[in-house]
């Protein structure tokens, strides 16, 4: 069986391409020992080829679980072909991973995705030149619009059968001579195809690689001397020398291959972002948006649906119908009371919230799908960072105001394990739609004429959650600065009804199931 691995930055379109290449025949699990999703599936045109989706990563450094999994897989398993999906609209950042993939010496081809968006941005990339400079095939595609996929498949099939080898890219001459000296120290210990990768990693003083290959003292001393000399020459640390060398090469590649027809014009998303992520306007706009969301779901449209379910459907229609049936079947009156007051009214109290919740999820789904929520995480990161919290904790917490279950699921995007665990612990305490009812009940019963009590309890709950986060961050278990917040801000899109619909149904489903379980527990 031949293996084709898909590698690329998060949001580069890997999943979209993976789905096209495998059809619906995929299996999902976890990589051994870590909670990183592992997806694979047979190539839909040749079942003997397995498509392996690697986690979305920005580099092959050993910091996040995703990076460790990917580099271990690439170096130890050695797939027959790596397809590197590059977001053509973010080529500078995406090429950083491309250079690192080239350094591994694996057979590689580049799939330049989102070419439709690039065209809209009035930018072009000279593909032949880029392929020539990178020394690997480059195919431009649009995975979303299914454009040029045949060409990509043809090239991949050709690369799989021919297995062509490509020359390594050359960085700064002084760096290259240091790398050659390290490679000489590794000859005979490391296979020739992997010499460059190991030389670069040792040059970067990568602890994992150092421990893996365990060199004798003489070689270690030689390599250390080479690195010291390079550091003196460049007046920089060795890992920074490597990073700079890659970025210098990328900036040369981009200058030579990318043609920007409107270098000074701003895109629509840039113009909207000037207002929406503005230092002073971002939060007031966000509060207005959230107020509109709650107004639509809790005050108006959602409540109309809930009132109809409570007052009409479960207020008279269903109870009257059930009562008539029970009387006709001569059921004992205590049993009638149990069925109508217990089961029918209980069911009504679950379903009564559904319109409000669906409306809330619909609004959140639209905001997420059009790209606004990504901006909010970015804006909130400015505030959260002051308390050593990650801005990525905000979206799960926000989703938890609807329901804790999808909130916990949303923590998957937080790379730092400590931050993820802490967010999981805290999101469930967020005042969700279920707790809203309890707040309404308690404040309505004990403070009937004080309308400020319920909203205060709601917002106090949120402040307590953030306060607990600040406190937990000071404990040994969760201490440490959050990882730098790197997040793709997608261009604003019209929300896709299918995406939004799926999200609303999934979230409403977990909301109903959660309440259903509680109801069954109470009935039992
Ligand atoms: C959202 N062209 C365009 N225009 N978009 C593409 C293309 C393409 O060729 N390929 C992918 N996309 P993933 P990873 C989205 O989901 O495959 C889009 O992480 C959004 N979602 O549709 O998931 C694709 O697996 C809200 O867009 O990438 C997806 O690598 C607003 O790129 C995104 C805007 O694709 C990432 C887009 C809630």
C-alpha cells in the first residue's frame, strides 16, 4: 500500500482536499499517545493508495503535539509522497512549512490552494517560476470550487510511480558550509536522504533529535564548535539563524513569483476589519452584536416560538388530547395526573426552550461562519492576555453561554494543553441556557420586582468564571504564559446555509439530549 500524506497550515484547505480525494470513505481516530485527530482514507481513484491527513501545523518545530506528531510521522514512517497544501492568499506564511518539508527530504509536491480567492484579490503567482525555484511540482487548485483537481491527481499519480528526487534548497552560503560540516559528522550514522534534516535540527540545537541520535563525545564537540562559529559569524543564536535564512529565501521567492495587481488597494475584509477590530470600537461593536443576538433569541423571535410551545402546544393542545385519550381508556385519575403533570408537562418544559436556543445557535452560527467570531477571539486576546489567559479560551466560553457541551468541544482549537484543560474546567461553569432558567426562577420567586437581579446574576457568573481563570493561572498546575496567539482570520464570507444549519442542529441536538437525560433521571 502506498501512502500519500497531506500537510499544510491550519485553514489551508486540507480537509476540503482530503474529502475530495477520499470521497466519504474515511476513518477518524487519534494519533498514538496524544489527543490529536488522525484522519485517513483510501484514494477514491485507487484503493491501494491511502491518503493520510496530517494535523494542521505552521512549522515542524517540537513545541505542539501536532508538530511532534507530524515530524515523527514524516521522518520515521516516510510516506511515498507528501502533498503540501499552500494557501495561495497567505503564501509567505505557508511557504515556511514548505521549506521545512523540503528539508525532510521526503518526495514532495505543492498544491497551491484557494486560487479563486487569489484571483479575487487581483494577485497572480507565476507557477512555473515557483516550481523551478522550489525544485518541486506546483499545481494551482481551488479545493472548494473543485478546480484543477484532475491535474493535481495526475501529478500525484505520476510522482507516486516515478518517485523523482529533487535537489535541496540552498540558504545563505555561510550557513550552508556549517550544515555541510555537521552533515560530515553524521555520515555513516544517518541515511543519506535524511542527512540534511538531522544536520539542520542539530544546528538548531533540537533536544529531541539530540536525544534520538546520541552522538559520541567527539562528534558532539565538533558539531558544537561549528554551531559556535556560525553564531559568532551571524551574531545570533543558531535557531534564529535558521529561521531568518528561511524567511529570507521566502521573501526572495515571493518577490520573484507573486504579482500583485493592486499593491496599495485594501480588500473588503481589510476595510471592515479597520472598524470591527479597532482598538476602541471592537468591544462596543461586540456588545451591540451580542445584545442583538440575545434580543432576537430571548426577547423576540425565539420567545414567540417558546410562548407558542408553552401556551398553545403544551398549554392546551397536547394535554387536552392526552387527557381525552386517558379518559376514553378509563385510566385511573392518579395515573392521569402522573402522565399529564409529570410526563407531558415535563416534556413541554424541555421543548419550550428549543426555539430560543435554536435562534441563539442560529445567530452564533451565522457570526461564526461569516468570520466575525474569529475576529472576536483576536480582539478578546488583547484583554485575556493581560491576565495571562489565552484569547482562544473566549470562543468556547461564549459558546458555553448557549450550551456547555459544544463549548467543551470548541476547546480543541487551544494548542496549549494546560490552557485547554483549564478552559474545559471553566466553560462548564459559564451561565448556559439551562442555568438561565434557574436564575430566572430564583430571581422571579425571591426578587419579583427587581429586574436587575437576573442579569446581574448572569454577568456575575461570567465574571466569576474569568476570575477563577486568573486564579487558576496562578496555581502550579496551570501556571505559565499562554502560547502566542496565532490564528487565521478568514476573509469575510456570506455564511453558507448548510454550514450554519449543521451547527444549529448539532448544538440543539446536544442541548435536547442533555435535558432529556436530566428529565429521564427525574422521572425515574
Ligand atoms: C470555512 N477556495 C476558497 N475560497 N475557500 C476554500 C478553498 C478554496 O479553494 N479551500 C478551502 N476553503 P479547511 P484545514 C469558512 O470553513 O479544509 C475554505 O484547516 C468558515 N467556516 O471552505 O477546513 C473552506 O483543514 C467561515 O472555510 O482547512 C474553509 O486546512 C468563514 O477554507 C476554509 C469562511 O478549509 C478552511 C470560511 C466556519
